[in-house]
């Protein structure tokens, strides 16, 4: 890429709007009349000059209030212990592990969009990849809290790390909880490096356009001396592709490792070979749902219709529909194998899920995860942003209920009826969960305020490609 791409001749509106894909269909990835300068101004002004809407202040205040609730909940937990939660015998895993798996799943869409779609040369990722990468980091940060808090004594979390110990006290490497430490920490580290590497050209753009000395210094330090030379771009593209190749297996491996928390046990409802692919599909499913729940209002509030088009929404809805069908197949196979195995414990597990005291959660997850998303077969629904937002919201709720059903209903009725029990979440369970939502949203609002939420350099490349393909 040239050193100063903004000096290229700007494409005409007709050039952008008439660009075709290899199959002859309209690309529809940019609004008409977009140039290098207009793209830079549209995205960069959100950080540098454009006043933020009042809704940003209201949203940030609500998110920060929930974050303070999280602080109170964690402080009370440290003072009183995990007894403030609803966990008991036999339900030793409650909201903490439910929310851990849910947040890890949400973080999968970012890496999928950024890494896999980059390697597959899918251009429609360019306007949403930065926001989804940030979402991944924030979701993993929320997820990482729960296993630490669930330890009961989180200040000794280092006991599960393989640090040199002269006393010979090493972690139990046969425990999937130790595998989670490796998987999640690796996922977060690679995602952070990948996100920051993509930010470098845009940080330099903000540095050069900033009007205050403080911003010039801050963005200049963060840009690591980027000047946009051919050597910089060549090394950046090489490193970016290598990181994408490194991150791609993590999409498949991380949630597979998380599923081993359950699949390697002998408990009916957990001991299932279908869990790794089933969990990965569910993670991408809920991740894309969260992306839509974030992108739709952000697109409207900041008037980004020219760079986040209906084509992006349609493609994300298609991916969500495909992964939703995989999840529905997983539900069907769970029920079929419980019957086909002839195992009375597996048969009882499925009957208890559907007809037991938590049966309403099972039927609710089928409604939200299987039935409601079938509306996405309609192109009209996929391009109706209000309908699409509520379908995505339904999926997020349904995937949370799925984790609740897998964990709670499998634990509350074990092999021996004398050990059966019920789990009822307490105020502090809900406060901790809502608090992590506040943490996630607070980080998201700050990201939107201080960093470009859309990749300026990659959207510029898209403008250049449209310009080069005009008649």
C-alpha cells in the first residue's frame, strides 16, 4: 500500500456502487461515494472531533453502575465466602461456571471474523472485525473472573499454574480446570496481540490528525513509530497473516477444551463425545448474536450506514442461522443417543431435563435457540434491523439457558436419589452476573470513545479495490 493512501484519486460514486463480485452480484460493502478521505473522517472523527451522543453518556453511566455492583459483590464474596451464592451439595457448580462458559462463547465471534474470514478472503469482515476483536477481549476478561472467584480462595489462584515449586506441589494436570487456564490465557494473549497489530496503522492516523498535544503523544506512543512505509506495510501484513493462522485453531480448540470440563466426567448429561463440536458451534452462534446486538445500535447512533451496510447484517445473520442449525442438530443427537444407548441414567437425564423441576428452562432454550432463529430464513427479517436485533437477543438468552440446563439439571439429580437437591440463585449470584455485564459494557463504551471501532486502513483498502474494478 502506498505511504499516503489519502493522496490517491478518489473513486466516483458510480464506481463504488456498481462494483460487482465475481458472481456478478453487487458488493454492497460501502455506501455510494466513499473515498479515502470520507472513510477516514467518518471513523476518525468519532474519536477526535465528533461529540458523542447523549445516549453514550447514559449507557456509560448505567454500565458503570453495574460495574460498581460487581465490585460490591466481589468484596462481599471475599468477606463471607462462596456461601453467599446458591451453590450446595450436589450442585457445586452454579452461576459462576454457567457464566464462565457463556462469556467464553461470546468471545469466539471476534476471532472467527478476524482470523478465519481473513484467511478466506471475505471482504465483508473489514467493517466489523475491529469491534468484534475488542468484544472478544472484554468477554474473555469477564469469563476469566468466574473460575477465580469460584475457587473460594482466589488469592491462591497461582496453585493451578505450573510454576517451579521446591516442595513438589504441582497442579493436577488430569483436571480439565487446569487445561482451561492454558486454553483461555493463550486465547486472550493471541487475541490481544492480533487486535493491537491491526490497530497500529489507525493509531498512526489518529496521531497525525489529532489537534491536541496530549493526544498526539499518546497515539504516537501507541503507534510504535508507524510511518506507513512500504517496509512497514509488508511486515505488518506478514505478521497479521501469521497471527491469523495462529488464532484460527484457537477458535476450535478453546471451547473444545472448555467442553472437556464436562465431557470427560461420567455424569449423565455431561459425558458426551458430541460436546466439543457442539460447544464450538454454540460459541460462534452466541458470539455472532452479541456482535449484532452491539453493531446494530452503534451503527444507528454514530450514523455508520455508509461503512456498515445491510450486506454485513445479512451475512452475519446467515452465519448465525447456519450455526444455529448445528446447535439444533446437537440437541437432537443428545436426545437420540440417550434413547439409543439404552442407558437408564441417560434416559432419565433427558426426561428430567424436559419434565423435571427445571423443565421450563429446557423448553425456553428450544424456543429461543431453535424456533425463533428460523425467522432468519427470510431475507426480509435478515435486513430488518429491529427484527434482527431481537432475534440476536433471543439467541443470547437461549444460549445462557443452555449452559444453565447443561450444568444445573445434570448436577441436581445424580445417580443416587438420596443426594438429589435444588439450586436457587441468590441475589449475589445475580449481582455478580449483572456486574460482569457492566464490566463488559464499560470497557466497550471506553473503547468506542478512545479508539477507532472500525479499521480505517482496511476499509481504505476496500475503497481502493472498488476503485480499481470500476468500468
